């Protein structure tokens, strides 16, 4: 009997309409287009302007896009996972609301948070449910409304992040396609360098904290940068070695879009040509849990059945890793 593997069989995405360009940011904080472009590779990002709409709004739109593009019946979906660092609210899961709104009424659902590695770790979780034989499909959505925790007076963070969502369907596969291997790691000593300190269970959100912006995300950029470069590149290199893959065997690198220089460093470590490196950071910035599925959605028409795709991510926590996946279908367009 052949082993069941978990393959991506459908993709969808959504980004909000409002475009926050570097030029607009120049009017908000002391920065400029040249600095942002040369240090990060970002030209613009999308922002969900409506305060009444949370991450679920983005997640629902991305999932609906996937369902519509592929003529799926949402009642056939068995599990909905929303990977996010910015859930709609505490206690009530964003995934449950999302699943009900898209009509996945036969599914169970939950959220997953590993900061910018949420989607990467979510791929591992989704695949495990399928490989175990207990479920035949899982809808994995990466969605974040980062603008809800960004201080638009802090030039160290507001130039980087954007809002967006992407969704993939994992299904059982008996041709050996899909997730082949993973190398995932965490190091909690990194949390002091990237966090939104107040508003969780350890530090209450008081009126004073709120007035000082303590609920916003803070990062020590240089330390995060150094750790991201080292660990993302290291994880990608390890996954190649472990699977006896040379650079010629790799068709695509889908790396977390945090900073173009971090992506370039990862590609250089595994000696990969620019044409094989998926890039959309210039359009969306860092959308946290959404970067990987947004990449896959943007490159879907170029992906071919059997392509070797190396995923890599790094995020707050710290959390990082790499996944080797064999793409399962040719473009349906
Ligand atoms: C944030 C980041 C772009 C800053 O780039 P950097 O090259 O490290 O820049 P530094 O923080 O060392 O700052 C260099 C100078 O630019 C200034 N600067 C910082 N932000 C600026 C901005 N938006 N515009 C203009 N100047 C800025 C700094 O104040 C500093 O000035 P100084 O030398 O006079 O003190 C970079 O550190 C980074 O990308 N870090 C990782 C972020 C990340 O990926 N986070 C999410 C992880 S998933």
C-alpha cells in the first residue's frame, strides 16, 4: 500500500484595495522611498482601512477566492486552520467564524500562531492530519491584519508590514506529491526582540499603556535581521542536504517576505538563481502569515506538476524552518 502524502491542490488569495506607498509613508514618518527600497525591497503594501473588519474578513475573501476558482463545495471541507498572529479577538477563534462564513459547515476549525512562521508550521499540521489518514482535506489560510498592531508613528515597523491573506487546500495524494520533508525550530530567548508586549495575559492593557502605544508591535530590527538571515538560510540548506537535493533539483524558493535582503541571503546560501526565487515583497511588504500563500498564488500559473518547491520562514518567538514540497498540478488556467 502506498503511503498517503499531503499535496496542495488549490490556491486563493486576497489583499485589500488601499495601497500604502512609500511616498505616502514619507508624509507620515521621517523616511524616504530610497531608504525603504534599498533596505527592504518594499515599494508598497495593502491596508484594510475599515476598523470594523478584522483578519477574518481577509481570510474569508481568500478562502472564497480559492473555492470559486476551483468550483469547490465548501461542505466537503473537513478542517479549516487559520494561521494568524492577529486574530479577530481573544477566546473566539477566527477560524470558526471564517469556516461558518464560507459555508464549511461540516468542518472543525482552529487558529494557529507562530508569528511569521504561522503558515509554514500550519503546512506541517495540515499535512499531518492528512498523512495520518484521519482527514482527506484541510483548508489552510494564512491571514493577518498587521495594521491593527502597527504604530504608524514608528518608522522602524510601519514601513515593513502590510495586510493580506492566502489560502491553500491540502488533499491526500497517492503519487508521492506534496509535503516531503520539514525542518522546524523555535527559540523563545528571541521573544524580547520582536513582540507586542501589552494586551496578552502577562502584561495588562491599562489606559497608560494604551496612551503610550504599548499594544503595538515592537522590534529590534538589527537583531531580528541577523537571526532571520542565519536561521532561514540554515534551515533551507539543511532541508536540501537531508534530501540530497542540489540547486539544480530546486525549481522554486518560496521564502517569507520579510526583507528582500533576507530572501537574497537565503537564496545565495543554497546558490539559487534569481529566476527561481519567488518575490512579491515589493507589492505587499511583510504580511506575516500571508506571505507564503500570497507567493504561491502569484506564481501558481508558473508552477508545474512535480516541481520541487523549498519553503522557508522566520518569525517572532523566534520560530523558523524550511519545508520541501513537490508541487501537484499544472496550471488550471
Ligand atoms: C528594520 C530594518 C529594515 C532596518 O534596517 P537596518 O539596515 O537594520 O537599519 P538599522 O535599524 O540598523 O538603522 C540604520 C539607520 O537607519 C535609521 N532608520 C530606521 N528606520 C528608518 C526608516 N524607516 N527610514 C529612514 N531611516 C531609518 C535608523 O534610525 C538608523 O539611523 P542611525 O544610524 O542614525 O542610528 C531591518 O533591520 C530589518 O529588516 N530587520 C528585520 C525585520 C523583520 O524582518 N521583521 C519581521 C521578522 S519576520
